[in-house]
C-alpha cells in the first residue's frame, strides 16, 4: 500500500496546483469577476464528482473484463491528467478567442457572456477533472484486486494521502510560480503526473502483480455488509455543502487581518487541508477498534462552525495567523474525520459505492460556495451566514439516536454536554461583533463580490473592501485624470477610468465635459459615491457619465470604443492577488487597441519593492515607445503616462490653458497648490527617469500574465521584512479607528 500512498500524495499536490493555476489563467482570459471564479470552481468540482461516479460505475459493470493489472488503468488516468497541464492553457486561449470573435460580430450581454464562457470552461475543464475524480475508484479497484491489501477502508487511506499532498499543493506552487511562472509550474505538475504513471506501470511488472491480471469475483461483486442507510449520503452532502460554503465566509472574515494576497488565501487553505488531514489520520487510528462515533462529534460542529466568529472579532487579541488557524482548523479537523468515515461505511471498499458517495459529497461542495457567495453573503452579514451553515449541526442534537453501548447515566451526560455545546455556540454568535462595528460612523453594503465599508467623516472618510483600505480623499486621484487629459496632443473627447474607488477620478473626468466611462468590479462601490461627494447624484445624471460593473480588462477586450485617455488605478496594495492583470505587458497590449490615435494611458503605481517597480516599468517600456514618469502632488507614488505618439512637453501654464473652467475648479478643490499652475508644477518638478526605475532591479523581467512578479514575492523577501509586514498588519487590525 505504500506505493498507493506515494501516488496519491503526489496526485493531491498536482490537483491543487492545477486548480489554482487554471483558475488564474481563466481569470486572465475571461475576467476577474466573482461569477467567473464560481464558474471555474464549480466546473472543477463537477468534473471531480462526475469522474468519481462514472469510474465507480464502469468498474462495477466492466471490471471483470479487464485482463491486465488494474493498476495500469490508474497509470493511464494519471498520464492523461498530466497531459491536461499542457492542453488546458491552450484551450482557455482558444475559448477566449472564440468568444472575442463572437462579441466582435454581435452585441453580447453580461448574462450571455457568462453563459458562453461557462460553456467554454465546462468543455475545457470537466473532462480533465473527471480523470482526477476517477483516480480514487480506479485505485480502490486495484487494491481490491490484490488479496495482499486490506480493502474495506481503502477510500480513507487514499483520501488521507491525497489530502496530505493537497496541503503541500496549497502553498508549494506559490514558490514555483515565483521562479518559473504559471506555465513553467504546470509543466512541473505534468512531469510529476507522468512520473506517477510510469512508476505505477513499473509496479505492475513485478511478478506478484503480473499474476493478478484478472480480478477475482470478489473484487467486482457488490460488497456485502455495507451500511446502506440513505442518511449517510445526506450527511456527506451536508459536510461538503457546509465546509465549502464556510470557506468563502472565512475569506471574508479574515481578509481584514491577513490581506488580499495569494499567500493570505493560501494560509486559509493550508489551515483547512492540514486539519482535514489530521482528522482523517485520527479516523484511521480510531477505526481500527471502533465502529460507531459518538453523536457529540456531530453536535460539536455547531460550536466549531461559529468559532471563526470569535477568532475574527477585532476585540480578541490574536496574532493574525493564529486567528486563521484557531478558527478554521477545529471544524475542518472534525469534518476530516467524519467524511472518510462516512464513505468507508457506505462503500466498505466497493469502488462503485465509494464513487457515488464521493460524488454526493462533491455536489455539496459545488452548491455550498454558490449558496454562500450569491445568496447569503449579499443579503446578510458574515456572522449570520455562518450561523446558517451551523444550523444543520444544531438539528443533529434533536434527532433521536440511541447509543448501543451507552448507559442511562451516560446518555444523560451526553445530553448535558450537547446542551453546553449548543449554548456555547449561541453565546459565541450573540457576543461576537462584525468587523465594521469598530467604526462609530460607517455604512456597509454587501454583494456577491465583497463587503464594502464607507467609514469616517470629513477628510477622514475612507473606503474599505473586505476590510482593506482602498483609497481616501486625496488630490492624487484628481490628477490621475487632469494630468493625462491636459497632456494630450488634441482636445479630449472621451476617457475610461478603470477602478471607480470613491469616484474622485471619474468625477474629475466628467468636469471636462467629455464622455466619461468608469468600470468597477464590485457592484456596491459606486453605490457609495454620495458618501464621499455631495454632488454624486448630479455627476451621475450627466449625459457624459457612464458606470459599468465589469472586470476592467474584460471590458477593454469587449468594447469597440476608443478613448483619448485610459486611467488605471489598481486596488492596493500592489501585491493584491489578481492585480497584476492590470499591470502586465499583456494588459497593455489590450489597452493599446482601445486608445485613440495620440491617446494616453495613465498608470498609477504606488509603493512596491524594487523588483515590482522594475517589472512594471519594463512592461510599460516594452509596450509603449513614449513614456513619462512623475511623482504625485503629495510626493509618493508614480504617475506613468504612456502613448504611441510623442507626448507634448508643456509648461504648467500651458497645461492649465488647455483645461475648461469646470475642470480647473475641480482640480483646485483640495489643493495643495495655491494656483492651478502651481498644482501642475508639483508634478512637473518631480520627473523620474524610466531607466532609473528599471535599474532598481535590472535582471527582473517585464511583468507578464505568466510572471506576476508583484504578487509572488515571498522567496525574494528577507524574513525580517516579512515579519515586519505581518506586524504592521496586526497592529493596524488592533488600532482604534
């Protein structure tokens, strides 16, 4: 059985590697939207479930016809999975081009686009993921075909090793991407799958394996003595539904503390998978001498499910990583114990029954995130949504169940323990507070994408998305519009703003009396426009104003319009997961297609390490022949102006002369310059040479979709800086606002 453990450990690593990278590649091709992410994850899980169910069914129907060692069938499956690492990126590109061609001939609504992209993703991902889902039933069949192996608990054995590999897969690929990029990391995954295939085939060449060319009748016959209670399938569905539904809530709960980084999401995934592995390992030991679990284990899930509300409470002084681990691991560990137990109990080593049981669990895993992301979180707080997912475990307490070995006193003690657990769960829900309660003045909106908080009054007003500060009232955001528009070699007619934020930049563009379009990913953000600007309703009522809820890059690819200025202000921090898609050389290639002749692209770049600054500067240099860089009016961050034509060199007075009076008034609303010319002079007096920024890290390549240097930085960052980063974030999370 040692071989099977190694095979499934590596296979688990590769599966998570593919899931993470395919998701990111799909985002680059089809858009960074919650709907798109849900589609990718749903199709991935649907493929796993379909493959598990189909493989178990095929083994039962045709297993006796196999005249070679069944392990070779497993080897073939792993080889096909390895091929997927090379083929899926190509299929995603082909699907993108197909949709792009269709959109260029006909008007495509957002609903139609998601339907079409969902179909493309399903055709691309489901067949390969079905092979991944098929590996457990096929391997169980190989185990049952060999009399040397204990088959009754084979599912939990394979599940255990697979989850352990997934733990490594949840963070190992992050380091590989930093060195080799997405495609290079996929090739490593393909090599590992090929290694599994070759090794599995080599194992079948051993004399004892060659003798097992035909499965015995026992190996293909229905298993005798299995638990056929339908309640097991209900529980498997519920564990999948609740666990994956809560995972989405965990991200919302902990992002204010751990940040929106790829490493932050990996922290939650590691906590979940590591605890699942520990629970599965504990079940393996427990099942050697026990047959039935105590019902208190199920009831404990009611308390453990709401435990993250306590560790995510701002009033509880915990280090940021401990917040995640203490909140996520207890419930994940119990689920990790119960899930393989249920499948073993239902299947007793039968691949067909295991395949069906696992498929039922996967169906719950598909529905959970959809229910959480599109129904619960847009309608209620994270606390209320978490309570909804805890309710099934409250219900378990009221389902009569007689413990076969329990005495009357023992049952009474269990009832007391159950009551204490339920009371503790209710108390945890009542006594904990949502993150936004720390702000005396605030307004909260929720949607399927994010929890958006507008807080403060006067100059202290801030915008937070999932607890992360996005922007503030600053003249920098005004100059993002006025600087490029005044620098054009012709009078502007239209401008596009990517990322709405507080709406300041969009408002400044409208003040020019030209067509102004703003694209925002989070639907709730534009609804808070009037929190920051009293004239928001008047601005939106302007015939020049247009607000689009979409991914900025996807909008550029779909729109036929051309703009005199494209103004980009990606969400902070610069390391934010997915943000590289608005800094990359590939993005600039798309943006150039949407710039009118002589148009200017304004790219705002805030703080970042030397490698990030150099990679962004190089990406712009390789994309545009004419570039200017200046510090902001407040002395931090860089305004990049990039164009296909020479950008006229103008004095501050000449720039002001090109502006309409309404735009001048808007620019001077917050200063800091005392005159319009002085306002521009604050920027013109701080030029930065592009090559000077590239020289910060001359060996760093241009930022590309395949090499998101800004997002993957851990290996190049000194340990003390990482700790300082975590300490700053922890102090910020505790600081009174």
